[in-house]
C-alpha cells in the first residue's frame, strides 16, 4: 500500500498550526479535568460507584455520562493520561470535522452498550475513549492512506502496552466490554466519515508514468483514435505540385455490583 504525503503548503499553513495548538490545548485541558476530579475524590474520600456504569440497573444509567470522568485510583488514571492526550490530539488535529461525530459517539456509545450487555460490576474510566480514538485514527489512516494517523495510533498502542488484548475477556478487573464497544464504534466511524477532512496531497509527475488503461486493454484492439500529429524528429521534404509534405521518420511517436472495572 502506498501512503500519500499531505502537501507541505497545507501542513505548514497558519490554519493547520492553529488547529494543532487548539487540539493540544483542548486535550490537555480535558486530562487536567480528569486529574482535578481524581484529586477531589481522593481528598473528600468520595465513592466512584454512583458515577460508574452498572449494567441493567436504573442508577447505573448515570454512568453513561459520568463514567469516563472517574477512575478507580491514581494508578488507573496514570495509565490513561498520556495515551489519552496523544490520541485526542491526533483526532482533533488530523480530523477536526469528524471529531464532532466521533467524540460524542465514543463517549456515550460504549456506556450504553455496557449497560445493556456487559457483566455485573461498576465500569469506570476513560480507557474506552482511548480505544475508540485509537481505533478511529488508525483505521482512518489505513482508509485514507494517511501515515500521520497510523504513526499516532501506533504511538498510543506503544504507550498503552498490549492494548489489543484489552478487547478480550482475559484480564481480570478490566472492562473489556467497554474497550471492545469503543473500538468497534471508532472503526465504523472511520469508514463512514472517510470523505471528511480531506487534505491536499503531494503528487509527483513520475506517479502518472506507466499508467495502463485496463478498460481499454480488456476491449482489445479497436479503431485508432485521431491524435494530434507529433513534431517529426527527421523529415524529408518532397516537392509535389508546388506543395510541401512533411513526412515523419519511422518510429517517431510521443511516450504513453461492587467490583470496579476499568
């Protein structure tokens, strides 16, 4: 697969730099909010259970809105901080128009899926956002052949450890249901929104050389299409009734519950 390169006039433009700075500010502000909430919970000794998703319970519906904001402990938040910052910056900077759809979907969608189908327990944390954003950015990079998106998502995967296994029920204490639902939502939206946020690409002259018209080849030989005469390389002039004819030399042609899960 050939990956396309965004045009440097776009990536170096004032609007692109402003978009990147905005993405950084918004992402760091959200991460800072998560830390402020965790510090408040720790300082006031608050229980996170009322804010988590508790499947098929009326009180657990509140977690659809609030579960991404609370964490089971500082170790949980520390593990999520850097991957969440990088994934959200990549999403907001590379695909700002798509972000308006992707962010609400991966915030609410996994919580609804967990409430409907997941096992019992209390599901909290922003890890669903990380899986959703990373899956969306990576898939969008493949579909659009965008090397920037693929590099960013691989960086998230590297920082998050063996994150691919988080979508399987093999780790105790982890909400694999949240991870799987978020990843599937991100993947689907990357395909659906593939025509948004299209950036100008660099295309070199040599990329057009050697192109073959497969439709023409499958039809076989047909009547020759009229073409403009090429300038002859060598010509011999023949006098014929007062008129001159330029005859090209041969070959002269042009090139072609109580448990907290996270």
